C-alpha cells in the first residue's frame, strides 16, 4: 500500500479523551481503553467508525456501557469497524484487548526490555496496544492507570503528572497518571519495572518547580549524572534561546537496553536507548558524552517542537525532526565550540545524507509518498531537514528568525501543523517570499554548483560564474532552480577578507549570494588583485561544488581562511584531491605521489597557537574511505581507496614524525578527567597524533603503552583501535583485545565498542572475523545495539571488508537481514540500507550486490519494511 500526501483528509472522528487501564503481565497484559469518540462537525451521521489495529486480540467491546451485538462490528487484528455507530455526536467506546509484551520482538507497542515493561509508539506502534485513530492529527487528553505485581514492577510510570497510587489485592498495586496536554497517540508511553531513580529538580524561568527523574538499572545511577546535567542545561537553554518553558510537574527519562532508535520524546516520559544515557570515564568515550548531551537535548526540545506543536501527518515528519535537530545542533554549538560543532555536523551530513540523496533511496525532506513510514526516519528528514531550517535563518537573519519561531509557537501551539504553516510564519515576520526557497522541502537531490572564476586586473573585476543543477532522483527527473544562500568571502594574500566596491549579477546581502536562477554571472568591482574565493562559508547551503580553483588559492584558504569551517573545508578538499588522484594511480598501477605542501599545512595546523585542539583533530583526520568513494562517484574500487588513504596518512606521518611525537606527548592528560569540550578536544588531537605516530614509527609500542596506561575510555578505545587497524594480529593487539574483553565482558554497552573496533578492521578477513564474533556469548541478533555495533559498523564503516570482491560480505548481510526480519523488521530494513550505493561500485562488485539484493527480494514473507527498502534500492 502506498500512502500519498495529496490524499490527506481530516479524520471524521475525534477522540478528545482517552482513559487507559493496563493490567500488566509478560504474556497476558490486559488493556481497557475507554475512548470518548466525537463525530467531527459536518460529518454525516451515517459515517462508519474505523479504528487502526496491528495484531490486536479483542476481548470485549461496548458503547456507552452496553456490550455491542456480535454482528454490529467487525474486529480483525488490523482494524475495528463499527458500520453504524450511535447517532449521538459523542459516545463512550470501551475496548478490552490482550497483548503479550514478552512476545513483542519488533520493539514497537508494549514490549519487555531487561525485565521491564516499556513502550515505543512512534510512528504507528500505539495500534499494537489497542484499536485507535492512530494518526498524529488526532489529539487526546490521556488518563492512564497501571496495575502490576509490586514484586515485579515497583515502579509505574506514564505520561504527564502523577495521580493516586496504592495497593491492590494479591500483591498487586496501581498508579495513575494524568497528562493535561492533548497529544497524538505516538507520544503515549508507559514504563513499569524495577529501576533505580536519579532525582533532581529544575526551577523554570517563571519559578515553577519541576521534578526530574532519570531511571536506570540498579547500580548504574552514577552513570546517569552527566545526562542529568545535560538535561538541566537543555531546559535552561531552551528558555534563554527560544523562550520555551517546561509545562508539567515532572519530567522523566528511562534508559532501556532494547531500543530501535536513539530515543523517544514521549510527553513527560522520554524513553532512551541506554547508550545515550549512561556514561562515566571508565566506560564512555568523549564522543559518547557529546552524543548523550545532544540527544538528551533533542528529546527535551521536542516538548515544544513535536509535542506542543505536532505533525498533521507523517509526511510532515521533518516539521518536528529537522527543526529539533537544528535546535540540538545550536545547543551543542553554544555549549561547546561553534566551529567544531559545525564541522562535525557537516561531516555527518555528508557521510549519511549525501549518499542517500545521491542514490536510489533519495526522497525530498518532505516526502510525497511512502509505503512504510518507519523507513523515512532518515538522514534526509533529520539532517537535511535541519540544514533547511538553518538556511531560513541565514536568509532572514537571527532576529527575524527568532521572531518567526515566536510566531510559530504562538500561532500553532496545540495544533498538528504542516511545513506550509512553518514556512508561512517566516514569510509573515520578514515580508519575504519563500516560495522558491520551499523547494528545499519538496525537491530531492543534492544541488551541485559549477563554478568558474576570472579576474581582470586592468578592470579590477572578478567574475564568478555559477551554474546550479539538481540531479534527477527517483520519481523526479526534471528539477526547478532553487534559492541557494551561498555565504562567501574574498580572501587577500595576507589572509584577511577584502571588500569589493560593488557587486552585480545576484542579490548579495551580508556576505551571502542569493542564487535563484540556473546561471548567475556575478561581477565584483574594485579588486585590483585576484582574491582567493571562499565559497559556502559555514556550509551555508547543503550543496556540492565543482570549482577548479587554483591550488595556490586553495592552500591559502587552508592556511588562512577566517571562516574556520571553510578553512577546514579547504584542507579537507586538498586531501580529497590527493586521495582521488592517488587512488586512480593505484588502480592504474602507476606510482602515486603526494604534494609535500599538504604535509606542511598539516604541520602548521598542529603547531598553530590560535586554533583549538578539537579543530586541529578534525583538520588532521583524513576523509573517510566512504567520503572519497562518494566524491569519485562511480566505478568505485574500495581497495584502491584504502591503499591511497594509507599512503597519504603515511606521508603526512613520516614528514612530521618528530613534531607529532612531541605534540602527542605534550597533550597527555594531567591527572583528573573531565568530559568537557576543551579536555575532549585535547584527547581527540592526541589520539589523532597517536595514529600518525604509530604509522611513523611502524611500531605498536606507543599505542600499546597508551592502552595499558589509559585512565579513561576515550584513550583506551583509541589505543585499541589503532592497534587493531595498524598492527592487526600483533601480540600487542591481541593482548589489548583480550584485556578489554576481560575488563568489560559483563558490560554489553562497553563490549559494543569491542565489537565495533574489530568490525572496522579492513580487508578480506573481515567477513570471517564478523562471522566468528557473531558466535561470541556477548553478541545477540535480538538486541539492536549489538547488531548495529558489529553488523552495522561492518557494513557501513568497513568499505574493503564489506565490499569484498567475491560478494561474501553482501551474502553475510543478506543472511543476517533475513534472519532478523521476522523478529524486528525496522532493524532488518535499516541494515539493508547499507546497499544503497551499490550502483556506484565497479562492475564485479555491482553485479554481486545486485544478485544479493535480488535474492533478498525473492525471499518468502519479507516484512513490509525490508521489502520497501530492497525494492527501492533495486529499482
Ligand atoms: N522521534 C524520535 C526522535 O527522533 C525517533 C523515533 C523513531 N521511531 C521509529 N519507530 N522510527 O527523537
Ligand atoms: Zn527527534
């Protein structure tokens, strides 16, 4: 079944009030739903009532307290139909159903994790709990009563504020929760079990006290301290930055170990993958701490962008996700370093969204059709969706942007809104026409800018010719010209920006060129010397740029660009250029050579007094193999790319060996550990140096020493990773792997790192290594975190290992996807997206990938999720 945006119709029926009673049992949980059903004004009295279900077993049904006659309704697991509902405008429908949380392996609806009950309802999981109008534009006020055996589940949580609680017969007890804010069913949540609480308090800007709770497995309370701090900082930040205050008496977060995604913003009761809550120096890396901060913030920010203002339908998913990602990026930029955050965010966008946009799974930020909505929680909706919001701010300026956001909250609070509503507030506050800009929501594909520049010294003019094009994507062959806000600078020989006297050929405002036509010829006057052109500063638009810029200019920018993002971009661009050339040479069996200036710029960057260590770490990190593959674009040979990357790393390492050793030594942690951004930055740089130093010395000694002396997980994991990458099979690597396993064998979250590090190690041996690791007692195909750390890492971060030329990697993935699919379709579908760039591989691999995809497609009883991905990938 295909769902289409243009088919949207408001619901004939509304459910203003929902009262749920759960009697919890692992195998037979009873759910009584008492729904106040109301016919929407103007809807014919003869209209049938049809509620969504998914695998529902109906036990009893009544209307206004009177059981329905058997012939007067039809109940299938997928649907409840009452052909002739009461003629009254409003009536009470009571439905009793039964479900088995213990048998729920899809992790949607109500399920069991670590002996506790929990729920996940977005997008369409609520219909696995009871029949309902399970669509985001049906908002209801919920009252929830949970009954459970006290011994099994002393803790009973649901959305909203706590109400009465007490004892029942036979060792049972109950708790009631009331959420005064009308919400769609996807935000419903319930947690019951035996968990420890970390409690705190937050006083909002208007002086209201909010009780904060983070619930984790007993004994892990200390590992929730950082998440609690991050939560309080998020709450303060949203007040200060957007004027948004929290609106309930309690805010609870629960960490569970079986979760399909990162976390979920259920009203007042966020449920998290424990990976994004638990952290301390021994068990979590700096990257883990940063992720926790970002995701805690993200889910909290959803309270306004997602919950108070929700989505009219699932086509509008980016309305809440793109905007909330934008907000959490801003938060991290404010809490940490803006330039470093921006570089990291763009790297993520390019690594995840660009390949999506450039392959068979490309779709607009606001899709027009889907078969399985779970497959649209994508980098395009989230990451590109955030970029689009960022561009609105670039176009309007910070002040108008804020006024627009204020208007959005004022105008749409309590509503289920659309992208059109969102764009309109910015048009209204600024008086600008954003209709062309809106194409960013509607048109898929990464725009490309073809740029050429000519300088005329006599006339003192610089002419920039920019031609935009958007490549065809599935279902969209012809594209319209987009409004692209392109920030730029003209950099003089001394590294400072220079001003021109006038510009023509495009609107230029505050350092931003507004491209609106397919082709612009932009003339800058008053420039007797040719400046270096710094384009797309701050990555103001998510585009690719083809610009054959003179090497000298690119090196000037890599050394001096005042915009740190663009300075990083220039260096990374030089590295990519060198890598692409080297990969080509290696494939052609020619000698590859690397220009010495590149090593020199790396050295200057490391030695700079002005740059922060976190920036230096990013600058010295070579583009990933997948980045290089994407830039090459077609006929990819992952082996040649890996060789080129090792070659360049070796050249930079050898040229700068002494300096890198002393930098490595000078950055040693001096005692205390703190996860703050500055300390993390020093560790990041030190660990980048560790890799180079290991290459330069051709010895595992320094990494082995770091491993043994590591006082925190960042340094330990980095050393282990360098050992397994650079000295696989060495005594040092083997010993460190064994030590890690001995230390953390009982801690699945930490063991995920051990699986991950081994999954990345390149080459033909990876397939068998991964197979062997799958039999490790700590591994399980039933837990998404385990599957993602071993299998997901192998298929997405190990280019040579996964794309083994004989197709053994593809076959392994097929086997795993097919065995996971019957239990957890969301997970199998997600795994299968690793095939999305198959068409850009060289021929032998391409044919193997095609064969494997066809084999999956032909398998019996595929889930809708996996079928959708495989069919679109092959199409
Ligand atoms: N809304 C959640 C978040 O981004 C993600 C939930 C996705 N769930 C799903 N079944 N696809 O914060
Ligand atoms: Zn979200």
